[in-house]
C-alpha cells in the first residue's frame, strides 16, 4: 500500500516523521513529493499511489484520472475546496478532511489580527482594547468554538450565528446564539468569519450585510477569500472611514485595498491560519491515521464526498 504525501508547502520534518511512523506501523510505504513546481510532477507521482495526503494542493479531475490505484485523498486541514469531489466520487475515491486539527492555530491568529487592528497596525498611535467589546462568530464549527474560548480570556462579549448548529450547543458554551446573520452583524463591532466557500456563501459578505455593523467595526477573515464580495467591501470602506478589514487570505484586489486603506486594512502574505508547528503535526498525523483506519477497517468518519 503506497501513500503519497504531496505538498507544495511541505510539512515540518517532525510532522513527516510522525506520518512515516504511523504508516510504517501499518506496513505501508510512504512516498514524498515536496516543493514541486509543475503539475506534471504531481501527475507522475500519483500514478501508483493508493492514498494521498495533501495540504493546499489541487487535486482535480486530471490528478484523479492519473491515479489509477487511488482509494483515498486526505486533506490535512478543515477546508477541502481544493479537491474535485465530484471527480473523486465518480472514480470511487474517498475524500476526507481532518477537522479540528488546525482549529486552535486559526483561532489564535484571528484574535491576533483583532489586536493588530484595534492597535492601529502597531503604528505607534493610541488604539483600543478588546475587553468588553462584542464579538460575533459567523459559523460555530471547530474554529468558531476555539475563537469563543480564546476570546473569553480577553473579556469579550461573545455572540454566534450558525444555521446548522443547534442554539443549545452554542449557549452551552456560554455564547449568545442569535437567530439570523443580519442580527449578528447588527449587534457586533467585531465579526470573525469561519464559513466555508460554497455556492451559497461565495460573495455573501457584501455591502448590505457589512453596513449593519456598529461604529468602529472590524471584520476578520480567516476562512476563505471567495466569501467576500471585494468590490462591495471596498465601496463600504470608502463610505465608512471607521471600518477595518484584516485577513489571512490575500484578496484579489489587495493592491487596491493597500492603496486606499493603508491604516485600516491588513493581509498576511499567504494563508497562515494553520502555519504553526503544532497544527502542522496534528493535521499530518491525523491524515495518516485516517488513511490507515479507512484502508484497514473501512472507517470513513470524516468522509466529505458521501
């Protein structure tokens, strides 16, 4: 059984060592493709793979077609929009993610971005504090729950909206559950986005929603850039000199944001939510264990293309 670890952005060595240990114990072979620059390298590498572990790498219909023996793809992380689920399903390939493994890392980054925003990007001028401010968590999954946990330490007043999470689950965590997305944005000075990029959510964070936010609003995006309607966000920030946007997913219109709002906008150079040693290790080892569990015992708990 051959497991390919294909990562243009490599795992840390300690994570690779952990993955290899899990696979060695199962009697599986591990192949490593790191820092590749051409798609052909990936296509060649998957030719005899039974399983693939990826990070942000693209597994499209062409990759799946090239992998004649492929049984499972595991995305080491929560999001999986870099995998063509329909093509995988058509080829009887199982696709899984590793939910929760990166959640604390993303949550800590989200709060760090909030601090950076309210301290005026650390430019030496007087800012404000997070204590006592209202934080809205848009989608209360693994990351959202960790954001709530960390934000409690800052003394924030925490609200959440999630159409698919029961209100009692949210309230049991000491978070106030709201009935609509509009109520969340109207109530909270800070909103932290944790929604996936789907047909329903793409471009859904728009002018009419964001204009509801109170004075000195801060929007934090550690989710997906596709959920932001960038044209309407720029228009909103032109109309509201108090509005700030911080993200770890660089917008397509990054140059325009930087030019127009140098003191109210910040983006990391690349997506950094899961870029910690701990998250790197956790997600990689979880992916290896899920592959072993699926191939050996048929466990498909985290399958996303059922």
